[in-house]
C-alpha cells in the first residue's frame, strides 16, 4: 500500500486511471481512507475500481471517501492467459476538490 497524508481533508468526485489490460488479465485498485494513520479496521472506508480498458477510464468516487485525512491504495494484478503479456498501470489520478 502507498500512504498519502493530506494536510487538508481528502475530497474527490472522480478517479481517472491510465492502464493497459490485455485480454485475459485483470487489474484492481483498492482505495482506503481513514482519519487514523494506522488504518484500524473499524475506521477504514474503502472502494474498489476495476475496468478492462486498454487506455483511460474515469469512475465516480463515493462521497464516503471524502473528508478523511489519510488515503492509501493497493493494486492487485491477475496473471494473463499467456506469459507473454502483463497488465500495466501507468497512473491513478483523483479529481481533488
């Protein structure tokens, strides 16, 4: 996981992902927010983004992610049908407001 502390509270209305997902592969991004840097299980709000596009996709973010101090994300990639291809994540961008 990658941790991003905010000096102000996190607020976002969408996430844009640039990726390349060959046929037979998958890539899943889990975003978690919390007001506690230790991310206790009882204090985490999370959302999962997944799309099989070969370029960009934009998805709305839930309002439950807003007004939290810390954000972290985890990327899970599943193996492709062949060993000659792999899913690639280029960027994750939140529309910060």
